[in-house]
């Protein structure tokens, strides 16, 4: 192993105490070290024992790992070393120099292998530039300080991984455990025809893991080879019945093999897929079918009554009710088919419906990715691996469930499905199939936490390595309670139907800042801006905008290498000083009362810590005196009763007075959508007000 020693020094016009305050503040480093592309401290002050996940790009090569502070002499010296990754040691030395300070920054790094010496020497100039740039940033930070805290801007867009970083990430996920010989050639040829699509995933999976279970549901198990044959056969049958490239086909199914097979077969044909929410009423189904110009319907038998009167061919996706006018998916599978023509365009578009918490559901088009960038960015932060056994409990017609289904396809995961959610049944599946990845929404997290301890104790959940959660606000107390029970496996995702996944909070983030949605994924830009499109500093709430490889606006996606267009998520939020994003409210849900901007989420979070409350939602309604008044809807718990005065006293001790609701309404239940979001428009209508009305943010 070859070692290199680099040292840089600078005199700064600031006291040692001021310098010490800067270099022990983890937030300072995120925007101060040239080439730094990841900086995730596990504490808010660097002291002995503090650890930081980091990565920096030296040229095109990413280096990094986990560093730990190993020694400290307050005001004078701090030493660190890496405990994982490239062997690195470093030291800050501060020496008083009259009214100034001499600051020395030293880094030693060791490169293994026969070419270690050449690689270390080649990296020397870049390391020296990084040291000089860090000291220059320190001088800018500390000189001329007057004791007033320096206002930091929102974190910059994350740096994309270089080629070596991409390769390392894919290798960690197991994507290089490819087939060899004829199987590798066959899978490569087939993938060139199908593209990065669900159908292509089963072609690839059949070449690598032919006999491994691909899908497990209440009907049993199907291997990758069986799924590949079924998808090919179904694609041929649908094609012969008139479904062709660029047709738009609506799919209305619960979580089972029929959903997976239908979407994969349509991707093989090149048809677009419209994913219908299973909670839609008949008029909404008809409206979406007309608006999206649907040519064919695939649905579970239970949903056929919702489609009566729609003059389109229909296919039943489950063994349910039959009639002569409806062909059954199970009948189509076994029919001999010829090859399906290769689509003339790269992949399928998927149309998902927005949640409709503040208005009627809208359509958001999501194209098949042209590259592996999205999966690279995701598995770089969430430790999902090729071949994981993945239980998708979230509805797959929603953005979370479908997004995780897509990652499972790309990672050749074994997908475990159940049509409806039941918390004890989920634990039973985890124990039976040794589930490694669980996909849930916050309402499901709550039900898993609320299971009695004796029920939880019946099932071994130790196989669980990742629990992916998204779709609604995840309360900080709920995240911590879940991890206390099931281990530090919870990953909280944030994004939107239009923008896809944008940030992820890992378990250490949720422990350090409960309620955060974490930091941006690789290749994703996240900004918090004011009404003039200016970036806001940490701690200041503004509009959240996102740009990434899966973000789509007006049906268009960015071309590879193009600048990412930022699009609003419809949420308001802020970054904290550690670079973690927090969502404060939907833009439509923000309340302007007496000239103050009031955000419902922090109020709801505090209400849920009250021992006599089991559910809560906060809205604004028109008020002649205040413009809007804050109203809290409360579902009392089974224990001692509470009243509105008690609720208001509880909040006054924890919130500014203008955020305390002027009205408290006790109800038996609060309406939620399928992802667990409270339906604020329904609550406004319950008070006799309009579901939506225009607002102008306070200055």
C-alpha cells in the first residue's frame, strides 16, 4: 500500500475560537470542500466519536467512506480517520497569531494494489487543490465575522456519479452477477429488442435466474422463466385482439400477478398504460377513460360493474366473474403465439393519477427510463440488491408502489404481493418468505406499529433490511416507534407523481431529525425558492422544486445529459442546516390567518403526540375577520376524554400563538385517500366551505 502526505496552511483574520466553531460545525463542510458530492454527518457537532458518510470526486474517480473523529483538543486540534473506504487520515491544527490564527490542514491517504503508487501520485495535484479550496472557504467563513450567524443558502444540486462511481454502485447492488456464455448473449440480444422495460426485465431475469421465484401471490409462485413465457404469450394474444403499439390501455387491478403480467405484456407490445386507482367511482373511471383516449380495459372482475356502458373491449385480470363478452386473462395465457413485432419507439409511457387530496385526480405521464441513472441514484442511497425478496404492500397503481415495482423489475427481485393490506398478514409474509424489502405507506406503518406486542412476537421479522415508505407525511414519532420495534430499516422517500422520487431520509436521518424527508438522490436537483424564484437559506420555508431523470412535464422528459428542468411539487418546505429537506405543507393547504402563513403539518405532528388523540388534520376555512381561521379535526382515543380547551392549551405550550387552531372539531374519523393523506377538501366541505379557494402568501 502506497501512502501520500499533503499539507496546506493559511493565516486567517479571526480568533482560534471562531475558527474552531467553523471546523467543528458539520454543516459548514457540505458547501466548502471542492469535489464533495456526499456529506452526511450523524451529529450536529464534530467531537470525538462523531462519524460522517462522505464521498468526493478526485477527477472522475469517487473516493470516500465513513470517517470518524478520533482525537480533539478544543480550540487547537481535531484528528480524523476513515473506518471504511479509502484509508485516509487528517488533522486540523490551529495556532494563535496575535489577532489572527494560523490554520494547518493535513491529509494522508493510502492507495492499495500494485498501481497504488502511480494512482496516489496522479491524485496529488487534485488533493492539494482541494485542501487549498477548503482553506479558502474557511477564510471566507470566519473573516470579518461579527457574531451574527452566517446565512447559508440551500444545498447545491448533488454531483452526478462519474463512470467509476456508477460501476461501483451497480456492483454493490449485484448487477454485475450476470449470466455467462450463451445465456448472456441471448439476454443481451433480447434486451436490445425490448429495451429497459418490464418485459425486458423478465427476459433478462429468465436468462440469469430461470428457476428463481419472480412473483409470489395468493395463487402461488411463478419463476422468471414462467413469467417470461406468460408475458410473451399474453402480449401475442392481446396483439391479435387488436392492441397495438401506441394504443392506450387502462389497467384497474389490485396487487397480484395479473397486474404485473398485464403491464409487462403491454410494454412488450409498446402500448401506453393508464393505471386506474381501485377506489375510483364509475363516473371517474368513465372520465379518465375518455380523457386519456383509452382503447382497451384490463381489470379485476370486481371492477367490471364500474365499466358498464363504456364501449371498449375488456379483459379480466383475475379468476372472477365471467361473461361471453369478456375474455379472461387466464384463458389468453395458454394460446400459441408468434413473435410480437418490436415496438418502433423506446418503451412505454405510464400514466399515473395524482392523489386528489385537494382537487380531482389529474394524470401524470411517466416514460420508461432510457438509462440506468434512476436505479443508480436510488440504490446509491437505499441498500436494495439484485434478487431481494420484496413485499409491495403499497397499491401498485400509485407512484410509490409502481416506482418500487419498477426497481424490483430492474433488480430481478422476487416480488411478493397481496391484494389488500392487513398488518398481521404482512408480518406473516415477512416471516414465511424471509422478506428483505418492504414497501409501505405511512398509514400502513402506523398499523404495523399499533399491533399488540404479543401479535408481533409471533413472527420473525429479522430478515427485513429495508422498509421503503412514501406517499404521505411520515410523522417523526411514528418513524422512531417503527424503528424501535423493527430495527433501523426505515427509508422515507419524497417526491411527487410528476417528479418521481427526489429525496430519501435514511434511518440515521430519521433518528437525528424525525420527520425529515432527507437529502436529494444522485442526479436529482432539489431547490427551495421564494415567489421570485430565488433560492432560500436553510430554515426558511418556500416552494419545493425538483428536477431529475424521471421528472416529466407536459409528457416530456429530459434527454440524457440535458439540463434538468425544475418543476414545482406543489409542496412548501425548508432545508435544515445539515442539508436535510423538511416538508411543511401542501401549497394548497397553507393557511393565511391574520397575515401569517400557517403550515398544517407541524400542527398535525404535535397533535399526534397528545395521548388522547388517535388522528388529526388541520385545515383553513374562510373567516371574515382573519381571512382564514385554523381548524383542527380531532379523532379522540379510547382513553380519557379531552376537550377543545385542553387541546388548545397543549398547542400553546409548543407553538406560536398564531398557529394554535381557533376551532377544534371532534369527529369519529378523518377521510383519507389510499395512501393515507387526509382529504382536506372533504373536510372543508364538511364545514360548509368551498373545497378550494385562492390564496396569496403573506409577505
